């Protein structure tokens, strides 16, 4: 009878231990599934992050190219402005020379009148 009680107690211990092992296995399986899902999300986020980095690099290259084009346009505009100013200056010089020539002619006529 004593052996029977002990066998019953050992069986209950084994049964309890088996239940705990089953619970632990179920938790391990669930944890493993959670880890696999987290790993999948991490892969997606890593891919998204890489795509964003590539997009940022492309945007930065575009910005740099546009800055270069803007500088070229500004220099081109400055060149046009300088050419316009140069043209205006040349025109003013012509007008000044023409005025000086008219004044010289008038002065010569005036001197000629005085000499007569």
C-alpha cells in the first residue's frame, strides 16, 4: 500500500512536470513566433531605412546639381549684366566724344569768327 501511494505520488509529480514542460514548450513556441515576427518586421524596417537612405542620397545629389545650375545661372546673369553695362559705357563714350567734337568744332568756328 505504501508503495502504491509512492507510485501515485511519483506519477502525479511526473504528470505535473509533463504539464509544466508542455506549458514551457508552448511558451517557447509562442516566443519563437514572436521573435520570427519581430525579425520579419526588422527586415522590413531595415529595407525601408536603406531605401530612405538611397532616396536621401539621390535628393542630395539633385540639390547639389541644382545648386551648381543656380550658380551657373547667376554667373551667366552677371555676365549679361556686365556686358550690358559695358555696352552702356561704350555708348556714353561715343556720346561724350561726339559732344566733345561738336564743342571743338564750335570753338574752332568761334575762333575763326574772332580772327576775321
